[in-house]
C-alpha cells in the first residue's frame, strides 16, 4: 500500500506545496504505446503511485523527501571526511542506476528506451579540480570503472569498453567524445517488453524485440519529449 518511506525529520518537507503534474499525461500518449507496455509493469506501478491526484502528491513528495535525505547523508559523509583530514584526497562519484517515469505517458518505473528511463544523474567531485563544468556529452556507467582506475594510476584492461571521465572533470571536454551509444533492456519477461536501440546527440532509434510493435525514431533536438515518431517518415 505504501510506496515511499522517509524519516520523521522530513515530514514537513514539501508539505505546503503542490507538485506540478508531469508532461504527457493525456490519454493519447498512453494509447499510442504498444499493448504489452500498456498492460505491463510500467502501468502496474503507475496504479500504485500516480493514478489519482492524491496518490501522485503523496508519492512525489515522498520521492523528493527521500532524495533530500540522500543529500543529508552525503553532507554527513563529507563532514566525516573533513574530520578525518582526508577530504582533500577523496574523489566523490555520485550517480543513479536508472531513470524514472513519474507519470509521463501514464507510466511509472524504468525499463523503456525513452529518455525518462535511460538518463541518470552523474556528478564527479575532485577537490583538486578548482572549477565546475556542466557536461552535455553522452557518458555511460561503463566509464566509471575506467575513471576510478585512472584516479588510481592504473591502466584499464584491454577489454574495457569505457573510458576515463577525468578529462571532463579537469578541462570540461574530452577527445574521446562519444557519437553513439547502445541502449537495451534484454529481459524475456512479458510484463517488461524487451527493447533495444541507438542514441546519438540528435537521434534516438529503438525497437521492441519480441512483440509486434512499430519502430520508433525521434529527433531529440527538435522533439526532446519524444512525441513525434519519425520512423515511417521517408525523409
């Protein structure tokens, strides 16, 4: 029955505000999805969390309270590093493991190839860097291990696909900037239709693997919400 759990100290956070509705909640976006997605776990979790205005407000405030508590814990870790005298010799890498639908397309959860699902937060703090950069380039979780090895002065093994992200931290740019990435969710589970695709800076293409569903192609520069499927457009 309950979907989010926070500490008592956070009860008052966001209590007096109304969380805005997400984009693309209209029926047309849900109905355009393949039948298997409409009847899968993304929809089940939407019923758990967001299918009424009251449930949406409760879930979103709980979600933000939990995020705020993560921020508190990071603050305590950093204070402890200072007390131990090792803050200046500690690099902090913070990232999420998956994106998250919070009601867009009348869905919840992750798994799909839309931007909501595949994009994650990633922050790297090196106390030696001296300046901050916001990076728009595509990087992947496979880069994290190479980054840690780089920080330790160790050459990555030959089979590693990822590369160190430290040039971004130091200079805000990278000579090995990615042109494309592979995106995939390969489980053979009926409630989570398996899919795979390719994303570049501008384009996103994906297809479902085991169901009869249209291919999808989006121009992310001009259609960041992935509304207009161009897969059948000959141009």
